């Protein structure tokens, strides 16, 4: 073997060994980060946060739904809540490494906590398509700490995972169609028109649940079911605008990065509403459109705004992607998962705090000033 060939082979072998060392080290780092404890952001309000998990049945539609409630609570009461209890531990993508393990997430909420004195307005929280309400715990808890009873509903069959009666329930083709892109094509408009009535009915059921909570053992006398606002992310934001349109008690609505569909898009709302977009999103109508999809979003937002008698605010959370409005924004995601999921460049709690600040600006101020 010639001297030159030996040198080439040596370089190749060293390069292969180096690649193996780097790859092994990265896998080890990812495994360590995946099992490192992550604590959800501390709520920004003056109340501690209690949490109640329940399953409700809409008798009219014979539909079972998982309903989680976060509420203002007295500090030092209750016990620490498990972020994803029981079958909810299946939330996430389900990879052995690369994402924060659900049992490594620490939640500041308290189970069976004593409610804070006072009666508090209701916020119905709707998740994005494929997501479950518990995956928005950081936002829900921040709002609850500021004086709102937050009722999160998970649309059964549309979420990748929900838990009914302790059993995990997955998505259906009808509830979570794989060919729905959330745009304004004729196909997407048709899919949205089919899904939206169910999602709106789910949100309205969650609103009705608040009335039962006001008569419940834990929250009796602490809920103002006549004062309801709707907040949602992605398709849940779409449903929130439409649910507010249908609910005469609705005080405000917030759409977090959701395409505007439904009747509300042409009739608007008579109460205050907020459109929030991620960095580069055009759902607020305030962007530089880049292509037909963006122009359609801009037109939809402008049509909604011009039709609304109530004030319509718009805001963008800089540096984040579409999914960062959920708890995914504060959990660990290995490269290239974070890029694939489109979470954006800003990780950590600050974007979610900014979102909560924006949301509370449009919600009834009585929630923020309820007696402690």
C-alpha cells in the first residue's frame, strides 16, 4: 500500500471516528435534555392557581368531552398538580428522546386548592387542531392567576389524544382530516365549514359547564357564568370567534393565530376581540403578504374587522412560530424537531407571558380586579 493511500485512509478513518463521537455525544445530550425537569412558567397574576379535571357529557349531542378548569386559588392550599396525569402522559409526539418527557414537566397548579374569595368571569379555552386543552396549561394558569376561571375543552376526535373516563382516545379521520391545511382554498373552506359547528358546540358546552361549576362543591359561589369570553389557538381561535358570535353572553373573544372562517368572518362581533399572530403570520391582516395564502388571510381579517361593531385589536408576538402559543414553546425540542415543528427562535416563557398580557387587555377588567 502506498504512503499516499495510507494517509488518505487514515484521514477517512479519523473523520468517521470523529463523526461517530460527535453523533454519540449529541444523542447523549439529547437524551439528557429530554429527561431534564422543565417547570412551567410561574403565573404572572396575584393568585395561586387551582385545577380541576373532569369529563362531561353533552346529552343533546351524546358527546363526551374532557374539560379542565383552572381557577384563582388561595396559596398554600391543595397539592401540587401532575402536568399530564394518567393516560394524559401520552401527550406529545411520543419519541423516546428529543422532546421533554411528560413526567419531567413540573406544573405550578394545585389540585383541590381552596378558591380565592370572590366571583370570577369565565374564559373558555379551545386548543388547536390535534392539540388538547392541557397542552395550554401555561397560558391557562397565567390567566387564572389574574382572576379568571379558565375552562379548557378538548374536542374529542380532533385531538391526537384526549382522555375520557380514564381511557385514551385518539383522533378520527372526520375529526382531524390529514388533508386540512388551514388555508382559504375551496377544499379547506369546506373542511372548516364541516368541523366548525362541532368545535363551536364544544366551546358552548364548556361555557355551560361553568354554570355547573358555580354550583359545585369546589367552586360553588366563585364563578360568574354570565360573564364569558372565548380564547383559542389556531382552529380553536376560529371556533372562539364563532362561539362568541353565537353566545349572547360573550364579553370578548381572542383568536391566537387562527384562520378566520365561518359566519363571524362576514358579520364580525359587537364585543371587543383580539387577533394575535406569530412572527410572519398574516391572520391579523397586518403584514406584507407573500403569496396567495397570505393575501387571503389579509382579506379575511380586513373583512372581519370592517364588519365588527366592537373594537378589533391586532398584535404579533415576535420571534415565535405557530405552535409556540402552546406549552410546546417552553418544553425542550431537539434539533431538528424544533425547526420541523415551526416553534420559532424564541424559546422559554417570555412569549407566553406576552401572549397572556395581550389577552388580558381585551378580557373584562373585572377578572383582573376581583377581590382577594
